[in-house]
C-alpha cells in the first residue's frame, strides 16, 4: 500500500500557490483587520475552476476587499468571461473596486454595492459559475434564488460549509433534486478556518 507523505500539513503548506504583490497585500490587510478571505488555496481553486470550465458569466455573493473576485477574474478573463460580485458594506465595496482596478480587471469584474437578497430577485443570469461566501446562515435562502438563475450544468461553490451555520444549507444540498453536490472537508492553509468544508454542486 502506498504511504502518505510524512507531516502532510507541513508538506502541503509549502505547496501553497505563489501570489503576486497585490494578493499578498490583501492577505496582510485581511489578517490585520480580521477580514475572512478565502486565501491562496481556495483562491487558486477558484482561478483553476473558472479557467477550466471556460466560465462566461460568474456571480459572486460576498466580495469583501475583492481577493476572491480577483482570482475569479484572472481565471475567466482569458476566455472573455465576466464576474459580478455583490457586497453590501459600502467601505468594503469601494476597497474591492480599487483593488480590482489595481489588478487591471475593471473590464472583467464589476462590484455592485448591494444586499444579495435585494439583488438576487432582480438578476436573470443565466450564470454558469457561482461562488457563495456570505453569512453562512443565509446560504439556504440564497440557494432558493440561485436555482432560477444558474443554467443547467452550471457550477456552484459554497465556502465554509464546515461552519455550524451552514448546516441547513448542507442538508438541503444533500437531499436536493436540483443540484448534484459533493462536500470536501479539507486542510486549507491561510483560509479563514484552516480546516473547513467546501461544497461543489452542479445545476441539474
Ligand atoms: C467572507 S467575506 C467574503 C470574502 C471574499 N469572498 C474573499 O474571499 O475575498 C463575506 C462578505 O460578504 C458580505 N455580505 C454578507 N452578507 C451579505 C449580503 N446579504 N449581501 C451582500 N454582502 C454580504 C460581508 O460584508 C463580507 O464582506
């Protein structure tokens, strides 16, 4: 039987993707101000998946300072994709807008200062990729809106499903006839919760 590497956490910690100066600044700010961003591992995952799926119309729920939106923008830009990201905190939305401009992604990523629950009924999509990262207790309510605007075959990724507040969402996904989903509980260095769940789902 093949052996797993010794000290797997230290091993995978050294394999965290390299980041440019902008993302490193956002990571330092997030640490200093306790802003819960996805960090380099989930950020790298978002870039890989948005690139590999050739996502054209991405919706992000919960922007903060724009770290994950930049990762999504970098992933979809080569294929002409677009990102709409929603943030209800005006100060954070402004910071995200500036950071996205610094990343030269203003043509690709739009930040909308708005409450997700005011905007979702207005959005028609269709979206082929959604990243959900708002209050975990609100995931289930958001899911109800997403069914209508995510196209069949579209990908939904929900962060922090290891949090107790995501329990109602997790149960709904587990029994859903609309979404085919899988949960991963992972070691995620530099993530807000270095052990956490991620839900991946495809709209049937
Ligand atoms: C975990 S942070 C997002 C982090 C970001 N996705 C990243 O990794 O860079 C969650 C953000 O969602 C925002 N938020 C929470 N509930 C919201 C809602 N109902 N509408 C809009 N924004 C919301 C919060 O203000 C916060 O900035």
